[in-house]
């Protein structure tokens, strides 16, 4: 999908884009919403391709297979970093707290039904320095996400429940290296459900080749 395909409304310079998404089974309907300052939404997502899949039958095992593939790539990357040829990547300053005027939000919610497993992919979008692109997932027991910069340097945070919630997983690889995050919430009674909030942050201005996130 392109943002021009979404239903659009504007209020005092703040844009809200809405598109309906059918569950893979065809039995449940979901709503994908994107919101943010009008000019920033255009700047960031004008050329982006957005794909989202809601699959109520998807299992944690399906997610784990994707996790294994991504974590294998991250391990290779960390061994390369251990060569200490680019030590500046190890001393990146802490990012500033997200702000309303420099953030774009995306969220999915059910119109009917209760299926929660999701997968989203956004490719070819611009991320200016200090700008955040948030994706709020649905209730899940396990989630992971990845960012692959094409140019510039984008980092990835995984927060809990809100855009200002605690960061439970963070990846701040330098340059165009892969960033990968994941989380599950353990307890003595087994994993507990949570709402993952993924944050793509522009460390330096560039184009993100792919941001992907899954949860089940």
C-alpha cells in the first residue's frame, strides 16, 4: 500500500490515515492507522511501501523461525564489529526523548474478532535525524523487529505499551548495519501478554530500506 491509498483526514496540520486490513483467513477485519504532523508524514512516507499481515493462526513457532534467521545475521554483524575497526559505532550518544512534533505513529486494531498475531513491513521511507517512526502492535506473547538502513543510520527501540514506555530491547548498530530487537515477558506462570511499541529513530538522515516487525 501507498499512503495515497489510505482514507485521509486533517486537523490543524495533523494528518490521520486509515486503511482496513483483512485477516489472512478472511474472517476478521482490522484497521491500520497512521498519524503525525502533515508535512512530516509526507516527507517520511511519500515513497514508502506499506504491507501488513494479520494471521490469527500464526504460532509462536512461526515467529521463532523468523527470529532465528534475523538473529543469525545479527550475530555475524557483531563478530564483524568485534574487529574494532569502527569504534565510533560503540560510542553513539543517547537519543533524545521522542516528541509529538517529530514523531509519526502507526497502529493496528481489530474492527471485529480477536486475532492478534501480526506482521508489518515498511520499505523505502525517509527518516530525518531525530525523527521517530512508531508502530504499536497488538497484544502478543513474543515480538521481534528489524531495521535495515539503505542510507544514513536508523536505530531501533522496542518499548512496552506506549511511545514513552520502557525500552526493553534496543539496537544501535552504526551506519547501514542491521538493527534487530526482540522481547518476551516471562513470569512464573508462563509468558505474559504485552503490547509492543517499535520505534525507528533517525540517528542521521537517510532512507530505510526495510522496517519489519512481527508478534504472536
